[in-house]
């Protein structure tokens, strides 16, 4: 599995594509404070339960660390993954 990344200054997505079909994606926006706001995670039905969604959240955390940015998880799935994994919480923006 290869996670791809599409990024613009206003946002982007992390996604997995197989045979020209996106099977998992995590969308985000970059707000005016340059915080990455995770907005939506989706995994196709046939790929659910394989950890793809969690892998996308972890990839977004790696990206935030690399770019020295903070994250706000508006997406309930992304929030759950980060809340359950203390090693991912260093990138959370202050409330």
C-alpha cells in the first residue's frame, strides 16, 4: 500500500489509489493560522477494517511534524485515532 499526498496552500488529501480507484482518503484544510484541519476520512466498504483510515491519520501526523505544523481533528474518526494514540498527540493544536 502506498499513501499518496496532494497538497495546496489551502489544503489537500492523503489517499490510497488502487487500479485507478481511490480506496481511502483523508481530506484536510489549512486555516489562516497555518493549522492543518482534518475534515473527513473515508474508506471504501471493501477496504474497511484493514487499518487504512488509521494509516492515513498517522501519515497526516508525520506530515504535520515534517512541516512543523499543528493539527485540529474535526473529523470524528481522525479525532478518535489521535485520542487513542498518545504518540500522535504532540501535533495537536492548543484549544
